[in-house]
């Protein structure tokens, strides 16, 4: 039985519910914190694929900020506590936290990335102009 399914069978305890709610909110666009809806979403065929193929660069700022304030700043939302309740849900928490933090970092360095892109374009233009001379 896959670990994710075992995570669901463990039950609808607060710790596990806390770990899965933000994961679904952030990565699948589902805002429900009700256990039956979480369970229904996770057992869908595309759930694991959507987690595996998640692109942090497309993570909406609003969702990232919501996760940061409502979950990552919550002392109950920690890998240690949730992993103790469920060995399957613990890695989901670590994965979600990592993506939120990475997305936050991307947001901070985006101006530098844009400047680099602009400079690269200017360099290419200068090379073309030099070649034409």
C-alpha cells in the first residue's frame, strides 16, 4: 500500500489534518481543511503526479504568504511533530515547507534574474552590432 494512502488511513487527527491541508491548498488549489475533502483530493489519480511535477516558479504569492503565516509559522506544523504522528505525512510537510521557502527565495532574487536577462540581451545586441562593423 502506498505511503500516501497509509497516511490517509491513519485517520483524521489534527496533526495529520494540519499537515495535509496546506499541501492541498498550495499545490492543488484546494482550500478545504475538512478531512473528507482532503482525503477525496489525495486519492485522485493525478495527486502524486501534481506533487512530483510541481513548479515552484509558478507558485502564487498569495498562496505562499498564506502558507507562511497560517502554517509554517505555527509550532504545530513541524516535520518532527507530524512525522511522529505519521511517517507518510512527515515528508509531505518537509516537501511543502521546502517549496514555500524556495518560492520565497525565487521571489527575492527575481529582480536580479530580470536584470541578468536584460544584460544578456544587451550583450547579444552588442555582439551583433560588433559583427556588423
